[in-house]
C-alpha cells in the first residue's frame, strides 16, 4: 500500500473525517460521539491503567538512526504472511461488541480491511454472527475465548470451521475476569442494565442513538452475543440476564493440544508475554503468536509486549511472531518491526473510526496509518520492511 502524498486527508470524506489527521484524533471524536459507558469500555484498561499506559510509554524509549542519500523511490510496505500478500504490515485487532459502537460494526471493520488488503480479526465477543462476517469478508480471521468444557470447545471450533474461516486465533490471557473499575464508574456492564442513567447517556448522543442503536433495533432486533459458544448467547441489553462467561481458570496447554488436533487451519495464540510460553506454543504446533498484554485490559502492571518482543522472537524458531499494544503511529509500526515483529495489529483507533464514520471512517484510518508508514520508510532510508532492523534503532539513556 503506497498512498499518494496527502491522499489520507483528501477524497470524499465527510467534514468530520476531514478533521481527522491522525489515529489519536479519532479518540477525541469518538468521545464526543459515543455514550459515556461505551466510550469508557473502549478507552479504559484495568485498575490503575498501568499496563495500558506502558503500551504507549515504551515506544518513546526508542529513537531512530535513519540513513540518508539512499534511493527510496522503490519503497513498498507490502507484507507476506502465511503465504498471503497484504498491502500493509498491520491489521485490525479483535474488539468485542463492535456492533454496539458502530452500525454493523464487525461487518464494517471486516469489509474495510478486505478492500484495503489487510486482515481483520473478528472477536468472539461480537454481536453479529460469525457466518455473516465470513461470507462478507472471507479473508477475515476469527478470535475465540476458550469455553471451559471440552465439548463446548469442540462445538465452537466446528462452527468456526464450517463457516469457512481459515485462521483461528485463541486469546489465552483471560483465565479470570479482570478488575475493570472504569466500566463500573462509567456505568458499563455486559449485558447493559436498563436504567435512567443509561437512557440519559444515550439521549445526549442522538447521532449514535438514531444511526447505530435505533437503526440496529429496527432492522435486526436486539443484538445478542452471537459467537462466544456454538450457540447464541445473552442479549446486549437485559435487566435480569447474566452473560455466560464460563470458567477458564482450569484451562491449560492440554486444551490447546486438543484444539490443534481438531483445527486443520492456521492456529494463532494471542496474549503471549513470556519467552517460555512462546517456546511451548511453538512446540504445540501453533502457526503464530501475537505478543500482547490485551491492550492493558487484563493484568494491570503487565509489561508491554514490546519489552519482551526480541526475546520472544529468539524463541520462535521460525514461527511467525506478531504484536499488538498501543500502536498509534507509523513510527510505532516500524519500531515493532525493527524489534522482530513480522506483523502488527491495531485495535481501539479502528473501532473509534467505525463509530464516527462507518466503513469510510475505517478506510480513512487505514489510509492514515499506511501513509505514515510510507513517509517514515522514506525518511528512514529504506525501501522494504526487511531492511528495518535493530541497527536503525537507538535505546535512549535511562530506558529500562
């Protein structure tokens, strides 16, 4: 993907999108657009937000050592992953309940990614049937939270396979529920409980209320959690229904072995921070891993995956190593690649983009990041991402 200079800020975008010049701009726009509980759900981490903050802070610990007077007229950010060519080295990370933030949010994200030539990972905590996304964007990946019982695991894997997904991603850093105090403070829960406060939060955001929530109710009925298991789950708004999250604290590597034996497609494990866990995943026959602390939304104080990325790569034995967490700029992407990542994923900004601008918003955000990468490659003096190695980075004095 090599956009024309300045093309990200041009084109047939709405006035709102024309004001979006970077991924960070999307957060402020989404804050104005979304009801407080929904925005709080997306933006927050857990407890003191230490893990969430480290995801951004770690990038500032590295500076670039660019090369000059190199011919960069042939630069390309095209990336080959699992034998498939992608237009850029980034994809869209899995994000739950996207269809509550944007009308048909999972479809919007998947179709925008498909048109841009990048992968999108559909969340198991989604409100649109995985079969619908697989049909609309066949190249999408599916992310699952493992059910606690082997029969339910088998049934879910069978459903994903039958739908036509070729890549199954297992998120493994959710053994127990995290303490998301920000959700309580902003009035968010799953399912959402009807209340005067919730009604007020929606009423003061009429754009979201009419064009996302009411439009969904009129055309598709009350959204449900559709893909946590093989069967349909709880509705997103309910007074006396509790979402079945299952017990996962007993899950272990034997359950992964069960899935590897059953699943014949590509199998990826997400949530790895330890080099030792990366080694075990490789021995289990996993095709790739995503080094991640879950966007700072699980164990508070967990380090950014960028800190252990080089060690994990050294344990990979050729297994593909991907990364997510805190990426907001093209320079962040290049730093992750320099430290050994084969590919990266970006979450929150793309969901903000879908919320404020639908598919056009997501396309705009993709183009913004791709444009930055193209410009940054030229300024670094490189033509391909293979040239982006650790010799072009400098660890700043005092960085831990």
